[in-house]
C-alpha cells in the first residue's frame, strides 16, 4: 500500500511538467464583439473565460491533469463561439451559433455547470438571462435580414 502511494505521488509530480499553452491570443478591437455595457458585463462574467481570447486562468489551471481538461474545454469553447473574433465569423455560421447559444441559455445549459460550480458569479440571474436573450434575439433578427 505504501509503495502504491509513492507511485501515485510520483506520477502526479511527473505529469506537472506536461503543460498546455495558456497564452491568450491577441485581441483585435475591430474584430471583437461590441455591445452595450450591461450586455458586455454579463458576457465577460459568464461567457468570456471559455468563449473569448480573454480567459482569466485560476490558480488550479497550473495543476495537471486539471490543466489539460481546462485547455481542452477552452479550445472547444472558442471553436464553438469566440466573441474576440466576432466580426470575422461568417454571417451564416454566426446565425446558427447565436440560435444555439440562445437555446442553451433559455434552457439553463450555459454557462455549463462544471464551470459555475467553481465560478458562482457566472451563474446567470433571471435579469441577466433576459438581457442576453434579448441581445441575441436582436442579433439573430439583424442577421436574418442581411
């Protein structure tokens, strides 16, 4: 039993050298999302850590294997929807992603629970949820007209 504990601790120590790249890509102000201050405040507190190039990495992002899961989650989040390159997203793609994000917010599926578990301030209050839904609905209507 004592030997197994040392092996596990050794493995945990060795894996700390395998680090993902947590460098945020540069943000071009012309490409990022521009919205009202209240909308941006909600997006930055509830969405930007996974859906922008402005991720704020907590202390535990330095500990493997948690860091690996975080890196994968952030990369997938940015791929799904990245508010930092908003102007560069094809309008048809943007429309489908906005519909999807609106659907997820309305059903309390975003922000995801394993994120809000550690980030209580990211949980959307009813007023914040309504604000985002209205903003996304307006964006969807603009895209449908163009």
